[in-house]
C-alpha cells in the first residue's frame, strides 16, 4: 500500500505545480486533501486506496473529482510517475530548474509568486539582487549556477522562426481578441537578436485578466503553462510564448521592461530612480531625463550617453529602402523563378532590384554556368517589358576562389549590371589567408558588393576570424559596399561589425539574400533591424539611394581600372 505520508507528499507537489500554472483553486483542494490524508489512521488509508483502485469514490468523499483523479494516478502509477507527468505542463524554466534539482517544488512556487517563470525573469531577478531575499541565499546560489547552465543551452531558435511564431500569435489575437491592442513582440525579437531564447509579446487592454482569459482560449494555444491576471505563458505548436497584457497606464513600463536588454535596463534605472508606471515608453525615458531610445540600440553600448547628449542616430528604416540587390531564383538554388521574384519586389514597392544567382563554383545545391547566365540575361530582358515600374539589374553572386580570384572571368562578368562576391568556401584557410582573399576581391574593379562577409551560420558556425579593420579600410578605399545580409541563417555583417564598418567610412548595403518570393520582405526587415543594431543611418546605405546613385557607385569603381 501507499503510505499516507507518500500520498500526502505527492499531492503537495502536484498542488505546487497547479499553483505554478496559476490554478490556485486546484492547488488549495490538493493541499487540503494532502492534510486530510496525512491525518488518517492506517486502516482508513487502506480503505481509501481500495476505493480509489476500484474507481469507486464513496459519496461522502471530501475530495472533488479533480483531486480524485490525481489520487488515482498516484495510487495506480506511483507518486513519481504522476509528478513527472504533471511537470510537462509547467513553464520551461521551472521544468529545467526541477530537473537540475536547483529548486524543490515549494521553492519553485515562491519563484512563481514573484513572477519568475522564464529565463529572462530569472536573469533579471539575479541582476537586481532580489533573489536572495525571495528564496534565501542557499537557493539563490543554486539558482545562479543553474541560470549559467541554462543560458548556455538557450538561444536555439533563429530570429526568423521566432518572429514568425510571435507574429502568427499576434495575428490570431488580433482576430479573436479585439480587446487587446498594441500587441507587439518584445524581448530579443524586438532587439533583432540573431538567436532567440524566449518569445515575449506585450499588449494592452482595459481589462487585462479578461483579455488573458480570452487569449488562453485561442485554438493555436495547445496548453496554458501559467496564467495570472497580467500574464500567460502559453504553449503553441511553435513553442512557448510569454504573453503580458498591461493596463493602459502601465503599458510603457511593461513594454520597456520586457524589451531589455538587461544592461540597458539597469543603466536607465540608475538614472531614473524608483520605477514609476508609464503609459508609453517615451514616458519611461522621460522619467530618466532621456529621449526615446529605439529598441535596436538598447545594449548599453553608448546609447544612453548619446541620448543624453541629443546625439542618437537617425536610423535607417523600411521606408528608406529603394531596392534589394541580392536574391536568388530557380537559375540557382532559389525556389521561385525570375518572374515571381520580380512580381513580389514590385508589390513591395521597390524601384530597383538585382537578380544575383550563384556562380558556377559555389557550393550551392544548384549553380549557374556561363551559358545559363546568357539565358538568364535574355529572360530578364523579356521580363523588363512586363514590369516597367521596376528596374531589374542582372547580376551574379560570384565565388572568391582559394587563390583570391573570382570563379567567373572578367569577360563573363563585364556585361553584368552588378557583381557580388562571396567567400563561401574557406578552403581551410586561416585568418590571414581569408583576409588576403577578401581584400583581393575588394580590389577587383567589377566587384560592387562583398556579400555576407563573415560567412557565419547563425547558431551553427562562427564567422571567419578575419582582420575586419583591414577589410573595412580596403572596402572604403576601393568604393566597395559591404553587405548586411538579412537571411536568418546569415545576419552578416551583424550590428557590431556594421557599426565599425560605417565608422571606417564603408558604404553598406542591406539585402534580403532571399531564395523565396514570400520571404523577400521578412529578410529585408531582418537586414534593416540588424543594421539599426549597428546605428546605421540612411546615408550609409547604398540601396537607400536612387538608382542613378547606385549605378554611379558601380561605375566609379569600374572606372578605377588601370
Ligand atoms: Zn551567399
Ligand atoms: Zn546569396
């Protein structure tokens, strides 16, 4: 038989889990049942177990059906199994902390009562030293080391996937819950981090608890891992989403806090003193004596000082972008044909685009031969007549060979409107050789853009360890643009590199490097968000200029030929 102590213990843990999910009523029922069973003499426990096994609760049972079904799980399968099963319905952070034995279930409840339910919550609590006061110093120390371990595991979702999930959720809320407005991605997505560890969205409603209840009932919500009056952590097919709904007078504060970064929040708090509620983020900054700081700049890398001095950059945004100079079609490894890409770019309102498929030697699944290039030239010429509203440049994304030359001859490249060059294949070279190859390509008079210079694969392969200062100097000197590539796997140059390049006088270009018509806009947006992280202004960006200026930029470099 199961002892009364074992039954009681299992029920108390299940009660803690119910409370963590936000179901305090069930938690209370389970705790009362635990206390009643713990006080029973052995024969009464035996009798209770019999009834539970036969699924015949007596009519006078003090236990409601939910408690009875929990008891049945424990009696039939054992307490450990019931506890493991119930853990799957908890927020990821809490599940991980329990698995690492960093907390017991009652300590997890204390965390939950203080709103610590995701890794960013835990990090914030560690930052402002709330944690020791909340759970005691011993648990605080265990949580600090657990947070370190979890940070290493986190961040596995690409920005593209995470923002798709967030946006699908936001669209579903907009359709089904009109009481919620201003619902936007916050956190890492709003800061355009290349890798996302936690999806957070923030919205506004005059009745936050009612709005939370409504969005927990959406059909794309598979489970509600936690809910309270202002917050729900929901599980969708794409993973966990942390939803905050603020009342109108607190929306600014909640959005600001949920956006981070941690370093930025702490710098602003130092200037601001005790937190005050704010309806708009502008008011949060106003309380700190600062103008509004765009989310992409919030990394404590000089933005507070710049804001205080009235010297924030006027960042590039979507309306500045006149064209997209890097995309693929079915001539190489793209999914859509030239016509589909052109039509989609027209719909985006671009004035000009470049079709730039992979050259012969690229390690792509399909590449262009010189004969294909001629065929593509004729096809583009025919398509131009059908789309008079846009200028279609014919280009190529050429490969920089191990010896630093391009894989197409000058004779093949010369007739093209624009040439992009990429270091797709490192050939096992070290930093010095890679830098030499890059600079040789930058010196090639026909190369207008050095594309995705670091050639990293976000989350899988680090960028090349090249001498970037030398590359920036060569790009500036030769009049070659460096790319901020918005493909979620590249995001390259990243913000930090883009900022350093612009400071070195380099012209940047923001491209989608898109392989699918329906992703043209999304990848351009990622490129723009990344450039904004690098403090990039429209004056730094080639494709924020009219076509005549782009042509002049290309011609100026070509004219340098000896
Ligand atoms: Zn490429
Ligand atoms: Zn490409």
